C-alpha cells in the first residue's frame, strides 16, 4: 500500500551525481526538476546535498535549472540556506602549504576549493584532465595558494599517497582510482543535514533524502525517509527506507508519486 506523506514531509535533500544528474546520458533528468517545482510550491524545502565543492556544483548547472532553498556541499563541510553560508569547515593554511609543496615535488596536480571558487595550485596533469572530462568539470585556472579559506583539496594521483597524507592535520579519502579528497576532518552529509534541520526547526521525522552511493547512507541515517535510486550501490539500498527506480527511469519522480507527494 502506498503511504501518503503529503502533510508529513517538510524538506527533501537530493544528491546530485547519479541521482539528479545521469552520467550515462550526460544530462540532468528534467522530470525531477518538474517534480521539485511542484513540491516547492506546496511549501516543501528543497536542498542539494553533495560531495561536490561549490564551484563544481555550480558549473554542473543545477542552480540554472531550479531555485534551491539551500545546499550542503563538500560532504557537509559547506552549508548555505538560500544565499547565506551558515556553516563551513576550513583546512589550516599550514596543511595546504605542505600539500602544495608535496604536489610540486611529486609533479602531481592539486586542485584547491574555496567557499566560492577553485583553482589549480600546481600544474594540471593528464590524470586531472581525465578526471575533469569524466565528471563533466570545467578546468579551473592556475594560481598560487595565498592563504584563502580552503574547504577541501583534490590530489590527483594513482599512487598510494597515504604515508605523506597521514602526517597532515586532515582527513583524506580516495573516492576514485585517480582522485584523493582532502578535508579538515571526516565530513559526513548527515552532519550537514542535522545543521540544516536545526536551523529551520524541522524534525527528522519530516525529512526525506535521495541518494545512490555509500556516502549517502549518512543522509538516510539523519532523515526518516531515505530513498535509494534503483541504480544505487547495494549497501546504500540496504539502508534505505524505499528503493525507487533507476535515474534513467525517472526514479525521483516515481518515488515522489509512490508516496503521493506530487
């Protein structure tokens, strides 16, 4: 039996990659934005919740399609409600300086992400070009690091860099075979959701989240209704309240209709 949550859901968090943006097709799913518009008109808050830093998120283009009520970026390390940043985690300058020196010595590309921008602090490489093409990124410019506020860094390397990275005051995570994310500490999307819910005075029982990957499990742990895409990883599906259809089969819209939200 389909459950009607029309009066219960006050906010929904959406992952981007493989949830709203179909990498196989190379575009966003239009029906998802139509559905979100209907929800927003009914008073439901619509937030992005992604591992992408601000510049990457903006260049992909979701804000050109929809007026989101806010976003959680950098896996919870940068949070905004409407256009106002309400929370940010920052890497220490001495950590960045050591990282830049190491990347220069090893001839590795290093991308630095700030609250609003990104740049290469070392010269780009064949590996970084490959990454940019795969994730539909636009190459940032090159400039020296000058003590900007850094929310995260991305080291492009196929090698095991853990021996050096363990000497830094940071948390690092290899999310693909050519990229290592570097954060101030272990960031989780769920922590970002808690901050947003508290700021907006919305209960966990009134929140829903859509995702597809392991990092999205923490979203499901901090909302009542975690929705896994049909194309999601199996561990993600196991933690979900409901598994919808795949992104290529309009899974977001299917789930919202299943729960009679639209």
